[in-house]
C-alpha cells in the first residue's frame, strides 16, 4: 500500500473523529420533519438524480 | 399601533440582514470559486503530483477545522477562507489532470463543471423561492456524511469500483441536501456568518464536482 492511500485513510479517519460529536449533537437537536417536509427534499433530489443520469447519457 | 410599527420595523430589519448575508455569501462564494479555479489551473500547469495535492487538501482541512472558526467573525476570516479554497484548488488540480488525460477527458471535466453549477443554481433557486425550512435535515445529513466517510475508508482497503461509484452517487445526494440545508439556514436566520456559509457551500460544491467527475469518468471509461 502506497503512502497516498495511508494518508487518505488517516485523513478520513480524522474526519470521522471530528464529525462524530457533531453528528451526535445534530441528532439530538435537529427538529423532526413531517412527511411534507421530506417530500420537499425528495422532489429536488429526484430532479438531481434525473439530471445526473442525463449527464451520464450525454458523455457516453 | 405603536407595537405594530415596532414589530414591522424589527421584521424588515431581519429581512434586510438576511438579504445582506445571502448577497455577501454569493459574492464571496463566486470569488473563492474563481480563486480555487486559478490555483487548480496552476496545479495542472505545474503537473502537481497526487501526493502534493493530498498535502494541500490536508492543510486546507486543518485550517477549516482549527483556524476558520476562530477568525470567521472578524476581517481576518476573509484571507483565511481564500487560503483554504486556494489550497483545495491545488488539491483538486492533480485530480482534474488525471481526468484530462483520459480519452474525451476535457469533455468529462467540462460536463462535471457545468453539471455542478446547474445543480447548485437549481437547488439554491428552489430553496430561495420556496423558502422551505430544511433545518430538520441536519441530523440526517450528518449521519449520511459519517456513513459515506466510513464506506470511503473501507474502500481504500477493498478497492471495489462498484462501491466507489455508489459512494459518489450518495455524495451527490448528500451534498444536494447540504446546499438546501445551508441556503435555508441563511434564509431563516440560522446562519448569520457569510464566511462560514461560504465555506459550507464551497465544500458541498467541491465534493459534488469530484463525485460527478468520478461518475462521468467511470461511465465514459466503460465504452
């Protein structure tokens, strides 16, 4: 294994350690979303997925 | 009547403050993106190695974690955010160079660049026009980010192309969520610091661009 892979693994490991307490804090303090709220996220997300598929078809 | 006047005045002050944060964020975001494009171009021209790019990214992340939060509330936050985005640009240079050397590489890079821009404009426009509150997504996005990083660490050792492709697809979805979350946070007064907002949006764009580059490169490479 070359040092770039080891460096990347160490960097990602440090990210996990850094994110973990923030993730726990966000889970405790984030307000709960309703079905309508989630639909408001799913709609643009579906549009993004469709757009990415379109881009993939374009470059193939 | 007097109370009504005070409430109306307070609301218009809040709207003005929000508009100012949005304007400052987009101005700073566009200039930092331009600056990182210049540093990425320098890295490509100098044929910078992946190792040097990784070191630039590590320094940028360290500054993002330890320097930016201490300086974001003062004028010194501006040179710090430029230094961070410039270093990320240097880190991105070798990655772009790799794709540019592929068959039809320039078209893949330009499509990923245009695609990232279009997704960002679309999502920002959606959050700004609908004024929906996406604060409920905070926990979900953080868990998603954690799982994606965990999968990325695992894939360094397993080196499975399908898993790498799946990670890139999930990164695009999570970064889309972060763009909606951050824009809505600015609109609803959750984020009042335009330097921190710029850093968050910049990172979302950077990750989305890299993920899109990987997906387009992988599908192009299969022909």
